[in-house]
C-alpha cells in the first residue's frame, strides 16, 4: 500500500521543511504543490525530500490539492492520500489513526475533527465561525460533522478518484463534503489536534473570510452549473 | 435634438466598431447581427421617437422611453451573466493548464 501526503504550499519557506519531515515519518511519499510562491518554498521542500510540483500561476489551495491528487493517483499510483498542511498546524503522528479506517476498509474518507475529544487552543471567534460552518454544511451538503473545515483528511484511491476539486480557493473544503455525499462515499471522523500560533492565524482564513467561502459555494451551486 | 444627435453618433460609432471587429473575425456573425440590430434600432428610435411609443403601447408600457430603459436593464443583466459564466469557465481552464504544466514539468 502506497500512502502519499499531499501538501499545498504558498510562501511557506519557514515552515515547509518541518511539515514534510513530520509527515514523512508516517507516509511513503510526500508531494508538495508550490502554488507560485514568491519565496524559497519549492527549494526547501525539495531538500526536505518531497516531490515538488510547481504552479506557474497562483491558483489557490483547492487547485493545488487537486494537482497533487492527480499526480499521486496517476504517476505515483497511490492507494491512500493524506491532505496535510504546510504550516505545521497538523501533527504527523496522527496520520496512522487517520488512514487506519481506510486500511481496514471501513471508510473511503476519514476527516479530521478538532472537536472529538482532543484539546485545542482554538480562539473563540473561530469556534463561533466553525459552528456556523457546521450549520451551513448540514443545510447545503446534507452531511453532519463535528468539524467542517478541517484540512486534515485521508482518502482512499477510490475516493480520491471520485472527488475532483474544481473550486480553486478555500471553498474546496465544502466541495469535498458535497462530493462525499453525492458520490455516496463512506466517511468517518477521527480526532486530530490543530495547533494555532500567531503566525498561522495571521495567514489562514480568518473568520471573516468565511463569507468569501460561502460566496464561492453559492456561486458554484447556483451559477456555474447552468 | 442635441440628445438624439449624440445617441445617433454613438450608435454609428458602435456599428462601425462592430463591423471592424467582425472583419477581423474577432466576433461571430451571430453576435455581429445581434449587436448591430440593437444599435440600428437605437438609431431608428432616435430618428422617430414616436415609433418607440407605438411599440411600448403594443407591449403594454406607457412610454417609449420607459420601454428603452427596461430593455437596457434586461440586456445588461443578461450580458453581465454571460460574462460571469465565461469568466468562471476561463478560470477553470487556466487551472487545468497550470496543473498540466506542473505535472509534466516534474516528470522530466
């Protein structure tokens, strides 16, 4: 079984190497998609032992993840892919517990959840935003989760083939949930720890940017399918 | 009179522009005809303002000028929608291209 960690990265030269080392202990290969970074992200990732793909134009996290997925499936013949972050918010040692349900063929998709037992230092505003996200997801995707926009996931080869991300920016997280429902994939949640630091909070989507995500999803649902 | 003059001048300008674009094959025949018939209608209405009133009465709108404004809003809304869909399509195509390049480059 080939397990591949997929890491979309944009201007992450300071943290990418640690994230790769962290993930590599628990997967066979690490694929980094450098989304047209302006810094040394690609070089750092390559020297940390990852396979690096480069977007010549910045296309957003969703697009980068899809590029990594296609490469892992077609070229590396991956059996399991793990979505991992470049900024060190995730803990690589949790990868085995995420891929375990897939190995045992109990699920096609395993979603990390910050609210299943493990402690996090999530700021209050994010907690509220996440609750709203849960409600939004239940209404629009018809899928009930304890945590909706957690980027830590594991997908079986079959699930990764079925789920094609077309939303370029951050709304891809909702699109993945949508497709799980539409393609009738078996999913399960597993507790994960997400570490918030000042640095990562400044970069990852703020609670306000959730509105932008909602806009992208609505646009996709109501306009682009005409 | 002044307003009519400006309107006609602008419409003529639009017609010649479209013609030029069509000759360069930048717009399709379909769009060329549609676009020009719109501007020719504008010229017609500017020359004979009463004609707009007659059409307006026929479709149940009080004044010709009102009908023109309603039509303009509808046409603009439709064009914006078309542009929006096309823009979204272009974005997706760019992503596909960027992805193809990324995968091919690493394989080398």
